[in-house]
């Protein structure tokens, strides 16, 4: 934030917006916050209060800076909206304060009371640090309302096409929800055991079974991954005819994730030189797609 305030030159707005976007999309990788969450600090420890206070102030400043840009870049609006919700929740708290005297009890804000306060505050700040996770619940609610028009705006609001790791993982889980169905929603684990195609019962599969044209399905649902678009086109006729899917029709979700990871590396590395041999990323990607 200090660097952005000092950034000179005619491209200040572009530099600022780009830096803020990258920051909000990569906060989940913050090693210091992860260490704080897993570390078992003593209840009411002054060090814990100081770190929580610092993160709260930083997140509030970041939310104000992102809101002030007026940018419609992917992720910006989702972060601003989530920040409003979480700042409202934090408003019910007194905020971190220095530990009081040992003789004070939990009822008047003593160590036990502060430990509960710190736990609640840390939980809320953790939701803020991982603000994109809200996208999954928003998609579930949109599907329950049968509001397919809301899906693509949500995709952009949470920047789920971004190359950041958390964006990729969340996008894969939501796409699995759209095709597999509620089984994905009931299992929040990161290492979800994806079922074979004979168990697919998601909104996309049901839309195809109901006779919706595959082009319309692809327009309504955020399935812009080439392999998923190919899968929809290849299985639309079978589903429309009421035929069951078989294990050989299953999607390899882990391979899709690997291709996305390789694309992210390629985006960072840039295009190969004109006379350079085949890029190893491209070779691996082609092999996975085959």
C-alpha cells in the first residue's frame, strides 16, 4: 500500500489497479497468516492481539483502496462486496485491545473473554483473507433459485478464470458442482473423490436431459474450459435421448486441474521464441488433453 501511494508516472492508475487485483487474488497464500491460524497461541496473548489488529487495519485499508479505484476488473466487485459484509460483522465487535489486568474475569473482558473474542475475530478475518470461497455458496444459492443468469456475473466478480491457485481450485469445484451435482456440495474436502459419469446429476446434465441445446447450455453456464465444452457437445445427444452415461464418459477433473496449472505457468513464462523447440508446457498439455 505504501509503494502504491508513492508510484510515480502517467500509468499510476493502471499500476495501482493491477497491483491491487493481484494482491486480493493471492491473499490466501500469505504465509504469515497461515502460520497464525495453525499456531496455538496462548489465549489473550499480546502478540496475537497485535497481529490481528494489524491484519484488520490492513484489510480495511485495502478494501477502501480497491473501492476507490472504481475498476470493474475481475475480482474487484466480489472483494468489495465481501469486504462490506465482513466489515459489518466486525462492527459488532469492540476490536482488538491490549490485554487487561490478570485479576479481571471473563465476564468483564478478562483472559477467557478475550480468548473468545480473538477466536471470533480471527475466524472473520480468515474469511476475509479467503474471500473468494464465498463464490461457492453464491453459486449454490443461484442454482437453488434457478437463476442461471447470475452465474457468469458471479464468475467475473470472483475472478474464477484467474491463474491464481485459489481461483483455479475453486473454479474446478464449482464446475464439478454444475456437472456432478449435490454430492460435491456435501463434501467440502479439497481431495474430493469425484464419482464416475453414471452418477452425474448436476444442473448442466439435467439441462441437457431436458433437451436444452448444448450451445445454450454453454452460454448459460461458465464451462469455458475447452475440455468441458467438448464433453458437453459430445454427450448432449446421449443425454437428450435419455441414455445413461458410462464410466468411460467420466471427466478427469485432476487432469483438467493439471492443464490449468500448466497454463498458469505458461502465462508467467510468456510465449516461446519463434524458432524454439516445442515448449515442454505445451507438450505436457497436449498429452493430457489427448
